[in-house]
C-alpha cells in the first residue's frame, strides 16, 4: 500500500512539474513576442542588432503561421495577438489533458 501511495505522489509531482514548465514556457515566449514587437517599431543601435536578430529567429516562425491565416489590414498586424491567445489556449488544453488523464 505504501508503494502505491509513493507512486501516486511521484505522478502528481511529475504532473505539477509539467504544468509549471508549460506555464513558464508560455509566459516567457509571450514576453519574447512582446519585446520583438516593441523592438520592431524602433531602429536599434548596432550593438543591439544581434539581440533583435535573436528575437526575429525565435518569434518569426511562430508568428508567420498566424500571418498566413489573417488577412492583411495594411500596417496593422494582429498576428501577435492571435499567437499569444493561441499559446494560452495550448496551455489550457495541455493542463486539461493532464488533469483528465489522472481521473
């Protein structure tokens, strides 16, 4: 009986860690998208060019998925908003699947 309780406790700890990882990943990636948007509005000094290139390499492939879905609205780009909503939907979905698998 004690081994079963220990195994269940280990499972709950693993679930908690996965949920924490997914939540932190989504918050950090959302912040990177936000910083990418802000830095795209301004011309940065040459010293920060590598940082801006890093943000482009990390955020642009994900944002491009949503730019294909949305029609062009001229200078207004709504893809980051939809991308961040998509991230939080994925978080909700992952947490729901994890919790449903325990029942």
